C-alpha cells in the first residue's frame, strides 16, 4: 500500500490512493460478515440472555483480536488456553468462565500494548 501522512492543525492524517481506500472499506465489510450473528428477538421483544451474551462476547473478542493483528492460535497462546477453546468461544459453541474471559482480556491488552495501540 502506498500511503503518505500529513499534519493539519496538529492532527496527523494518512493519505492513500482512492482505489486502496475503497479496497480497505470493502475488506472491512467482508470482515464484519464473518462475525457470529446476534440472536433474533423473541416474540415479546426481549432477547435470549445467554445466547445474546455469548454472541456479543464472541464478536467483541473477534474484533479485538483482529484489531491486535493476531490469530486465534496466538491469542490462545498468550492467554494460556487451548486454541480449540478460543475457537469454540468465537463460534458460539461454548460460554467461557470468568477466569477464561480475564485471561483473554489480559492477553488482548498485552497484544495491543506490544503494537503500541490502546483498547477501550
């Protein structure tokens, strides 16, 4: 990718050719399609709590992992869990316990800090 930077009023901007910008937008849209779906609302308008929580956590994990630029295998290694466990969490096949969620969060924070980024 050919990119340049410029500063305007103290803010740094990255400039890329329009075709590359369009390509990045398209790839972002493709990545979003690979997120597990949130469950549909029940007839009373509520959502099934466990299924919604499981899907929401999986989507956040996937986005954070991709943002950190690491694979499932790398995140699992950093968190000290089996890659199969992380894969099942991301595919909504299992709900992690509190300890596993904490390990994953710590690993993602460490991965982000290595990259120089910051998660919120």
